[in-house]
C-alpha cells in the first residue's frame, strides 16, 4: 500500500470514466439500478429463507443453492451500492483503499462462484449416475467440506491478486475506463511492467475458471449418457429436469464472464466494457433466483408452504 502512495503523484483516489455512458438525467439510471438491487436482494433472500426453513429442501442440492444465493447477494453488493452513490454525485471517484477492497471481494466472489458451480455439477452427477450411493457420498460432512473449500480457495486467490496489485505504482493517469475496480483495468494504469501480474492472472484463470468449467462439462457428459440409458421419455425428462436450472445458471455465468474478460481487443470500447461489466456483475445475480424459482416446482411449492405458515403466524 505504501508503494502506491509514494509513486502516484500523491493522489489517493481513482476516477471512473464508464459513467459517461449514463446519459442525463442519471436519476433514472439510479432508479433502474436500485430496482435491480432490491429485486436481487429479495429474490435471493426468499431462496435463502425457503431452503433454510423448509424441511423438504434439506438436501445437498438445496444446500448448495442456498450458498449460491448468499454469494449472489455478496457479489452484487460489492459494486452496486457504490455505483448508486456515484450516480447521485458529480464526482465519480473511489479511494485507492476502497478500490483495493472492492477488487479483493470481487475477485474472491468470482472465484467462489466458479468452484461452487462445479461442486453443484458434481452433486448432480452423483445423484443421477450413482443414486444408490448418493446419501453416502454427499453426506453433510462432504457438503460442508466442498463448500468451505470453494469459499477458502476463492478468498486465498483474491489475497494473491490484491497484494500484487497493491504493490504496483500508479504514476500516470488515475482514470479507470470502467465503473468499478478490476484487475485488468488497474494493470493498464501502472507505469511498470505488469507481466508477472498478467501471468498470475492467466494461471489462476486456468485453475479457478477453466478447470471447474471442464469438470462441469465432464459431469454433464456422464449425466447425459446415464439419462440416455433410461427407456422412458417421461423418465428421461424427470431426471434431466433436476439439472436444467443449474445448466442455465452455468451458461449465464460463463457467457457473461467470457464476454466481460475474453472479448477480442478490437471489440473493446468504453461502452462495451461498461455493458459487459453490468451483465456479469449486476444482471446475472438478479436472474439466478428467477431461474431457480421459475424452473423448479419443488422450490415454488416450498415457498408457498414457508410463507403461508409465516403469514399465518402474524395473523
């Protein structure tokens, strides 16, 4: 942290250029993003409450869904409250300490989600391919260990990136072509060679991004083969329907991340970068609870049971 302060023209904040994409009046964008934020909190909060209280949802699948909902609340809360504040002020800035804090939690939650989605795919693989051993393999101890490992690896990875970024000198422009702090944008502002940081970012992307994705693909390849062995069309549909919500969430997450971080350099612009970050960090956490509620009959029935009971208790 000291190195940043000593070599950054004594400026203690970054300014965001991405807010130029929000035309006047910005109050309308404030209302829109506030509505998205409230929708995300309410939707994921309903899933958290339902999976916690309903006896019928005390299974490994809903245990992981509960963690995903909590993760989505954390994920969107890293960036959106600060975005809402900047929409109401003339200065679109963030302190260096605030930027590094935002960076730390953003990178951590992205890593956790990659690993958690892979864990959920493994859960579906065991449930469909080895149903007789499901309760033995996916016992509470195993579920807790897999979840703790996902959260732990995500935060350890984030410590590495944050420490490496904090020791970079920013002696030129302090204007980020973005609406929040992220590693690639901060590397662009450094006045030293960032090759070690870029190689670290690439290596971790392979380990925490691509490897879980490959595990998901392998899990579903085995699931498809198992489902094809079922003679009844109705049976196939019933078994595979337990995976559709997860497949949709995985597709949405990786598609928006790929659009955000792996687009060709020719397609990069301030507008496209802002749009990509909004899709990845704002829209996806809002859609996840909608996907799990609309496509999951058990979840909808459980919500009716839980909130009818809670409503009755207040009468």
